C-alpha cells in the first residue's frame, strides 16, 4: 500500500503556527502532538482517590509507544485525559499544541473529532452496518460530506487490508478483521494521534500479533500511535515504553535504532502530593532506573 503521505495528518503542528510552517520546534525537535505537564487527577469519591500524581511526557509526530502498567496504575485515567474525554485536576494537557483546559466542551469535541482516533478492546462496531458505513460514520462528527466520508472510509479500509470487504457486516468478519475495521475508523480522519486501548485484548495471540504488525506498519507510514496495555510483552514490541505505577511514570524508555540496549529517560515527577491512596507516602517511585 502506498499510504505514506496519506496517513500523515495534514496538520501535525500546533494550530497557532502559520499554515504550512513545518519548521522544527526550538532545539530541532518536531512540535509534540501531545504534551502532558505535571498532570494530576483526583476523583472526589469516598475516600477520594488520586489516580495521577504529576505525570509529564511529550509525544512527537510519528511516534509509536506503549503506556504499560498493572491494573489501578492510572492507564484509563491517562487515556481519558489524552483523549480529551476528561480534564486534569492540575497540570496541563496539550493536544496539537492546544491546552484542553482553555477549550469549551464544544471546542473539545471538535478537537477530539479532528485530532484523535480511538481504538478500543471491544471494537464498538454497529452490527447492522457494513464495514464501509462503520468507518464512514466515524467521520460524521468531523463534518465531512457523505460521498467524501465513503471515499475516505474505503481508502482507510484499504490501509488495513480490508479493501475487498467493504460490504461485509461485522458478523461476517473474524475478530481480527473487526478490529481492523475499528482501526480503519480511527485512521479515516487522519488524526494527529491514535489511542489504542488494549487493542489485542479480545483477540487470540496469533491474531493479536498480526494486529500489532499492522500498527507497526501504519506507524512506519506516518500514523502516531499510543497503545495502552497491561501486557509487558506487547509493550516490549514498541519503540518507546512508558511504564506507570501508582499514578506515576516510573520509566520512559526509548529503544535505540539498533534495538537493545535501551536508552532510558528518567521520568519527570513534578509530584505535588507524594501521599499514597491511604495517606501514607508512596515509595513506588523508587522503581525508577
Ligand atoms: P488502570 O486503567 O491502570 O487500571 P485507572 O485509571 O482505572 O487505572 O485507575 C487508577 C485509580 O483511580 C484506581 O485506584 C481506581 O480505582 C481509581 N479510579 C478510576 N476511576 C475512578 C472514578 N471514576 N472514581 C473514583 N476512583 C477512580
């Protein structure tokens, strides 16, 4: 597939920059598509829970990374914040350079529709609709006209190897094919970021492995992909791994071109509250390398 140009989002830069300005940011690095700075998230439950405790990282266009951690480490909370489905308690989340705290709900919905593609473990496909319509309907909120939606949907299904199955309904597709439809739906709007939450969780290991191959291929063709997983074997396949524990980043590791050994960036911990859920200081941050 010759998708290299088409998978790269049209505007992988902050909206405040002039159109066509593709100069690298200061320091020679590309502008991040996603930036979290000292992010905390508290849930006002009884007892209150601090789910994120000063999380900071940035994702450059074209990265493929895993956010990995055990149950309760804060991955879902982080997914909601990265996906602009929720706002942080303190700290800053920027998507394509835009501070989500400064946006109205309507602006946030527009940013989400334009810039973020979601892939979930459960696929969430409409059973009565064809693969083509499942993908095309994902572009409704981006305000794309029907003919264009269908054209882009067919193109995206081609990217994931389902160009011959446009008219198939989900019940006529295997689990792996259904997840490919979900990936096509996420990619059809050429989002700045694809967030894949346990994308292989419903698949057998061979199908799951093939799906990871596909994500790697789509990444080499320009898509920026963040995989959220509890599975260290999946995370180990990714060029970059961010490990979470108790609401903190404990390691942020990027594999060098030649493969192992790895270069490890110490996790930044702007931690305004070092107390654990039980009010005791947490020593887990010592897991840092
Ligand atoms: P993970 O996805 O890694 O399992 P979560 O982000 O779901 O982690 O949870 C992090 C912590 O926040 C856990 O202690 C969890 O019980 C708590 N939590 C998550 N959502 C809520 C909520 N809506 N209200 C209260 N506590 C929550």
